[in-house]
C-alpha cells in the first residue's frame, strides 16, 4: 500500500494494489474510487486534501494486535 500526497495539486492518494485501473467513480464530491476490471478497489483519491485532512503530509500506521 502506498500513500501519496501531492502538494502541488493538493491531492491525497491511497493505492491499495498495483492493479491496472479499469474504472473510476466519484463516490462523493472530490472523492474518487478506482477499480480494476474485476471490480476490486485499487485506489482512493481525495481532491482538495488539505481541506479534508488535518495534516495530509503526516501518516500514522496502527496495526491491531492479533487475539
């Protein structure tokens, strides 16, 4: 998984897999979902990210413990 913040375009993209994007859908204004040919989610893109995320250039990863 890759998280990319482009300051120039103010776009935050989370790429879940390197599969080829076959279709994109605007789920809500400024929220783009990319899907592969099988309908699996490939990436999520937020436009105007600095208005939607407090610190788009800062990432924290939390993994819950296995029971």
